[in-house]
C-alpha cells in the first residue's frame, strides 16, 4: 500500500483496516491529535471542490499536520512544467500528495515520479476516498456489509465505478441502475465482477428499478459530472425516471439514502428525501474526513495502527 489510486489495488482486509481506523479516529479524536505532527500534505486541484478540499484541510490539521492547497492558478499541471518535475519537486517538501485531476493517467504519472504516497481525490474514472466514506457510513448502520444491497441510480460515473469496486471487494451486493448507454464502463464492470467472485459479493447492472424490492441503500450522484457538457434539457429528459424520491424509497424498501454531493435538489434527488429521515448524506460528508485521515495515517505514518 504505497498509493491510493483505485480501491481495486486494495484487499478486503486492507479496506476493512482503513474503515476500522476511521471509526476509531471519529470516536477518539484526542488519541490522534499529534499523529501527523511535523508532516505536510500537498492537496492539488484541477477541478472545483468543497467537501474534499475542506475535509482534507481540516482533517490534516486535526492530526497536527499541515495541508498546502494548490489549484491551477499557475497553469494546469503539465503546462508550466512537466508532471514529472511537479511530482519530483513536491516529493522533496511534502509527505504525501493528494490530487484531483481530469485524467487518471496524470495520477499514474505522478506515482511514477513521486517518492511520497499519491492519493486520488477524484479523477475521470474513480473517487476512492468517496467510496471509503460511503461504506463507512453504511457500516455505521449495518453490522455486516456482506448482507447489504446497495443500488446506485443515475449516471454511471467515477463515483459508481468506485462504489462497485469497493462493494465487490467487501462482499456486498451492488446494483448499478442507469439509462442505457450511461451505465458503468464495461471493463470496470468486468473487474468488479471478478473481485465479487472472490469475496462472495455480487455486482449487477440494470436500466430500470422494476422488480428491485430488496434494496437497503439507495445512492445517487449528479447527472452531469465535472467536464461533461451534455445539454441540461437532454440530461433531464433521460434521467428523470431515475430521480430518488419518496416513491422510489417505498418501492425498493430502502432505509438509507446516500449522495456524494454536490446535490441538485429536485433533479437527481428530491428535497423531501434529502432532508428526510432516511438521508445519511451529511454523515457521509463528515465521514470523508475520518476515512481520509485513516488513509493518510496508513500511507504516511505506519506506526499509528
Ligand atoms: N463529494 C465530493 O467529492 O465533493 P466535492 O466535489 O465538493 O469535493
Ligand atoms: N461524478 C461527480 C462527482 C463529484 C464529487 C463528478 O465527477 O463531477
């Protein structure tokens, strides 16, 4: 475990260890107040962020470490100087690099030239920190993740990919329900199926919720990811049948609703559900900080657990 680019590189045991540490960080913050003392983490953004930026910054501070925020104001990575030089320089000053990038290949290039851990905080293909927070939030309500059925509804994207892969490793049942042509990438689905075959989990894709009545957790994300320029009218028409609303909760039997946010109220989720008793969306946002701190401790400070 040197970097975190995708959870598919992690074993069930490693993910469970991170979730366990995250829960301890949440329950006993004082124990970890100096865990990253003297350590510096660069957080690098090619795209906007609220939750990721704030949770890494405040989370690192709560462990006694120092976070340095870098956006693209001095030119996108690779334009003012190469990604190789970027990675080599940052490695001389910092103890880890957290990066939100357009293309997954930029992260791979960072790992090739960095001598410190690189953590993916969202790319076109994956959002592993999000999926860790999601399964932590589910685990807070369910003792046994292998008995959980999560249905992701909406646009098959980076968040869906990471949910499928992590769910498959953890032995959960994950169904991705997306309009035809907008479901998850075939290659990632194949990888998730192979991981599920090893863990006893199950991954499946569908284009409608018809007949899905045994769902524990309903999950959605924006219909328009950063960098997607599909016109809004087109998006609304295609995705409206996939909106998470009270009727969908009643039909599927789901007791827990998740959304990684930013949310678009009355589009992918109604306010009634988002603000209702089944919503664990703010727990999910809080848990980003705890799992990310667990990842940082695991990758930077191996003595703490
Ligand atoms: N869920 C998430 O990653 O939110 P931000 O884009 O605001 O960081
Ligand atoms: N799928 C979304 C997630 C935002 C946190 C995006 O990539 O924009």
